[in-house]
């Protein structure tokens, strides 16, 4: 430790200087020069009838990259579920009695009541953000996280057992599979219709209405489903470690 | 100051790297990795910015009005959500390390067993 710190500080100083030298060679901040962004901004409303250029880029112009990102998310959640599985020396109980074990914690009643009130509006707001992904800032990813937070609000309101029963694992896994597989199926439907994979083949509709921009809306919905169920699964896995696992008594 | 975003990027990267290397706690290490990823978001968004132009949303602004680059914003927003799940995966590794070895110190986890 005595030699490691000054050696590392020296090398990090050199590394930072090198990075800054490279970054300062970029066009000045505010002077974006590349033509790709300007072309998309000019064409997105007329070509795709979508007013949110960011969602159109995500789910249409660069839809292949987003499929890869969504599967990174899917595989991370699968890995997390695998790592936090019940071990040989643990067993699942309905709810550990932490107070009896001497480890209790209490939440303030302000948090509990506020979270109880916010659970349903948060879910509705998340659906709104997902469904209007092609119109206003939002889309599947952002709205999915907001929907997952509705389940977290239920836990914070002190209703862990209720939240567990409202989100059974088979339903969450079904939602995740529909989300991830649905994206691929929408792409394959492009192939089935004689066009390219993930090509926008649905009718484009009139801009400004929810039913517009073809597959961008459909992909936004399935991505919202996938992201929300993935985050609820993650949270339940971690909470299970604390609240449901206990060491198995040796026979 | 027009070089300020690049300085912020380099600083976040350096301080996150310092945190990862000198860390004594797995959870602290994972969060420093998240700081390094934040520096890439700052870089991406700073590259696509155009001075005094609006967001790439054309609900009230007519199509063709000046807007910043939407491609880097699309990259950043998917990356933020995916990073959260990758951080969860790394934290579950930390949970298992605590359960199996009783320590969260990466220096003491060095010895391979079996």
C-alpha cells in the first residue's frame, strides 16, 4: 500500500493528461458537425410519423442495437437469478421474523403512507410514458423503470407479503419472456412480410396520435414490459436474500 | 468554457478508476465502476450538443426546426438502464462472496481455493 498509492497517482495523472489531449482535439462543445443527427431530425416526422426522434432512433433506425441491449439486460437478470438461488444450506420461509431474531427495523409512517398512495399512480404513469414513447420524451426503457418502481413502493409501504403475492414469479418470468421474445417476433414479422428484419411494416398512422409510427409503438410496449418485469425480478431476488432465506437447521 | 465537459469526463473517469483500484469493499468497487460509466454518458451527450438548439422532439416545434443530435441520446438512455442491471449482477456476486467467504475485502479474496 505504501508504494502502490504514489505509483498509481503518477500513472493516473499521465493517463488523464493523455485523455484530455485526445478529447480537446474534438470539435468544440456546441459545434456538432456530423450529418447523421441532422438528417434524422429533418426526416423523422415525414418518414416515420413519430415526433420523438430519440425513440425513433432507438427502435427503428438503430433497432438492431437496441435488441442487443435488451438481451444484455435479459441475460444479466438471468445471471442474477442464478447467483442468488437458494443454496444447499438455506431454506425458504414465507417471511422471516426479523424482530424475533433481534434484527428489526422500522420505517417512518410518512414513508409508508406516501408510498401506499403513490403505488397505483406510479404504475399508471409508467404505462403512459411507455405508450407515448413515439410522441413525447419517454419510451419503453424509461417507462419500464417507472412501472417497476410501483412494486418497490408497495414494499416500502410495508406490504411485502402483499407485493409478493401480486407479483408471483411465474407471471414475472412470463412477462420477461414476452418482452424479450416479442421484440424478436416483431423483427421476424418484418421478414415474413417480405421486407428486412425489424423494418417498419405496420401502418404509420397520423403523427401526434398514440396509434402512429408503426412498429415503434409496438416495440416500445414490449420493451416496457420486459424492463419493468426485469427490475421487479431483480428487486425480489435481493429482498428474498434478506427476508425469506434462513439457514437450514442440520438434521 | 468550451472544454469544460471534456474535463468533467476525464475527472470522473480518473476518480472512478482510483476508487476501483484502491477499494477495500466490493460494494464500493461496484459503485465506482458505475461512476466510470457515467463519464462515458457525459462524453456522449457533450458530443451531440448544439448551442442554443432545442430537444429532438417535434410536438410543438415544427419538423425541421434546429435540434440536437438524437443518436447519442438514444445510446445513453438504453445504456443507463442496462448499467443498472449489470450493477445488480455485480452486487449479487458481492452477496455471494459475503456468504461464502465472510469478507467483502477484495484483497482478502485473492486466494483461490480448491
